[in-house]
């Protein structure tokens, strides 16, 4: 069921301290929604909350490591206790890594899968049963075009985002099978100027790599350049998310130019041929 009227309802956003998360929070506030915001970055969270001043909406914030199920469950309880209900849940927190897959350390694998995949899993497990019980709501999972294609130099990131894509599709089917009116949207943006390329700033102790190959350093620099050059802003993507929630639209592909690479991958699968590099298609 589409949530055509959002005013007075409640939106939950993880990764709300910056980037897409902050933009989503502000976009939902512009719709008159009250907000529950979470992130590991306390200072960024408070800055986001400050930007809500004057919008006449209620907000709560909580420092949250989405990779920890117990913390996400506590956040869900807090949302319902302090705001009375939840209607839109944006499992948006995410981090990025670059470099060849064999250079990604075990600790880095655990970190990126913990945030990007288990963060979404934990959000679904904590909030979906509550939305199903009230038979109203919408879940937005942030993946990436890296969940639809497999560019070189981003293996760990692609693994996490491909998993979010199939998780979201399975969630949609599970909800439809039981006749639930809870909707699902899968956000797959391409490059957007945010802090995603500098995710190392939020790495927990023991994750950072002391030395990197020249190839990995070059891949990280290329990612920063590509992110900075993104044509759509975080606000543009946030507005697309709001529209998708209102329309009950599943796939949210904010950068249509990437569809050629997605089509090429699907063709390679169906034709059982060697996969083409999505960054070098002619």
C-alpha cells in the first residue's frame, strides 16, 4: 500500500549523520514526518538534528552500530516508545572499500558486511514484524548500482550490495505471500557526492590496514574522484526516495545511464559468456 500522505507519520533513518541519510531525514521532514535518526557519528547526528530546526517536526537520535542486532532492537523499541509508531524505515547506513578482493583483510570483510549487509538484516528483523503487526509501513533498503553490476576494484562492496538487492527482493516476496500491506523499496544509486569514499573515518579499532598496495591506493583515489564528480546530489536522491515511498515503487534507479551496464550483465548471464567489465562497455 502506498503511503500517499506522509505528514504526521514517523520515518526512521540509519546513517543519518551525513550524506544520503542526512538528505533523507531532511526530505522526510519537509513532508512533515517526525524522525528517528541513528549513526555511529554523534557529532554528525547532532548537526542533522540542528538542520531540522524550524521544520515543526519531532526527532530523536541515538548512537547506533547497525552491525549489532541488540543495538538495532533497542533502537526500534526507543522509536516506538518515544514517537508512538514507525511508518517508514530507511536501512541506509553504509561504508565502502576499494581494491582487489584478495587485498581485503578478514577484519575489513567483517566490517563492510557487518554494516552494509547485517545492518540491513538487523533493521528488517527489528522493524518488519512491528510494521506487519500494524499492517502499514514501508521499508527502504539502500543498496547501490554496485548491487546490480560488478565493477573491478570494488569486490567487497559489491558483495555487500548484491546481498542487499536479493535480501530486499526476497523481503518483498515474503510480505506479498502473507498479504501484508507493508511496502519495500530498493535504492540503487550510482555516484553521489557524499562521504562514502572516506568511510575509513568510521572504522572500529583493528580494521584499518597499515600498508596498501599502489593498486589499492589508486583504486581509492579513483573512487573519491568518481564520487566527487557525481551529477546528482544527495538531496536529489532523497527526493527520489520520498517519491518511491509515495508510489510504493520497488526499484529506485536514480541514474538511468547505468541501465546499459545492468542489461549487459544480465545478457552475459543468460548467454553464459565471460562477464564484460561494466566500466569499459562500448
